[in-house]
C-alpha cells in the first residue's frame, strides 16, 4: 500500500544533543514500521535549525492514531523530551 498521509514532527534539539536524538530514532524505527497500523515509512531530516521526523502512513486517521500509542507516548517521547529545548511541532498532511 502506498503513502497517503504524512506525520511531520519538528524537534528543536541543539546540535550537541542530536546524536542522542538519532539513537532514539534508530532504536524505534523498526518497531514503528513493524508494529504500528498503517505505518509505511519513517525518515529523519536534519537542518541547522531543527530535526524533523517524517512518518508515512496509509491514512491520516492512522497517522493521528499513532500519536496515542504507547510506542509514541511512553517510548519515543520519553526518549526525546529531555533533548528538546522547545515543544515540538506536529502536523499531519494528506497526500493529494
């Protein structure tokens, strides 16, 4: 099934803490793709000003539902929260 929606999470993490953020991304990429309903892709995008995690899903509903899973709330957020200096921005896009 193809990607029909994207969940974009923009994280504001200082450069010196980014290796720890990459570890969280790497640790949970496999479980995300294997266990989350509708998950299709997960990519880490790095810019000077922020880090973005772009998740591909088969629907906007499943992208929204992921934000309520234990993998996201208890594992991913718990691993990343000590690293950010400003709350993340979360956006969901449907593919036209």
